[in-house]
C-alpha cells in the first residue's frame, strides 16, 4: 500500500495539484485489498506445503474462512475501490 501511496503523492506534487482525498483513499483501499488478496491466494496455493512442513498459516487453520474472505470480502473490495477512482 505504501509504494502506491508514495506514487500518488509524487504524481500530485509533480503536477503541482492539491491532493485529492477520494483518489488517495481509493488507491489506499485498492492497494491494501490487492495485497491481502495476494497473501490469501499464496497461502491457498501453498497449503499442502505448509501442512507437510507443519506451518500453521491462517489458511491451514481456517481453509473455508480464507476462501470466503478472499472471494466475498477482499476481491470485491479491490474491484470496488478501483471503481471509485475518478478519471484522470
């Protein structure tokens, strides 16, 4: 999330524009959801290796909840935040 926000602030500063709260908020929510989706997706794909290694990740302990959170919370939030971004 922080690299995306840094890019937004640098772009606003370079364009000599006032920072738009809607834009910054949308980028922050989108980047956070994107990162969380990546984490959940990685854990879902790696759960067998975690099981073999004895690592108790969130997905290992709560496989159904991880799928529900990924499919019905994080992924829609990421898409919705992208829709909030105003045209440039």
